């Protein structure tokens, strides 16, 4: 007989709940970064609004966001030389890539501007910084 550890079984996130979490986090971006206490209250709000009371704890919602964020960054900037011969997930195949890209894609930490330094022929001590935007 298995011992009861008192731990709740982990919630299996549905596609709908995951997309709701992504949308909620994006909509409340400023509030999440306002203070250290804000995220817990906001995740509690999300859980209530999404009908996940009793199924998900704020820490689980925060961890889900962290995992989505990490996965997006890994797929956005794959390691050099990494292939998909083994059927690994890619930006094109991950079901949440587009949702996450809409939220995170424009952030400088994700897609930093490209700066090029150049010297002027008249004054080689002057350096020009040029931003190359798409």
C-alpha cells in the first residue's frame, strides 16, 4: 500500500489553460514587475478567473510561466549546431511559440538591437554607433 504524502496530484495543464495563462501574464506585465509581492496575488487572481481554484497553486502557475519562458528562449535562439534529427521540438512545431512570441518577441532581452561601430574617415577617433533595425 502506498503511503499518502499529503501532496496533491499535479495538475495537467490544458492547451486552453496554458494559453489563458500566457494571455493573463501578457495583459498584466506591468503589475507583475511592480513589486515582489505582486506576482503571488496576480497568480491567485488568474487561478480564480480561469476556474482553477483547488487545482493549481500560485507557485505552480508561476513555475508554468517560468517553464514557458525558458522553452521560448531555447527555441528562439537554439544552440549552434543543434539539429532536429531526433524529432526535437522547434519554434515551428511548439504549439505555444507564437503566443509566447507575441508576448516576449519584442523585448530587448530577447531580440536586442544590433549596433555597429564604425570610424569616420575624417576623424578616426570618432566612433559612430548605428542601430540596424529590420
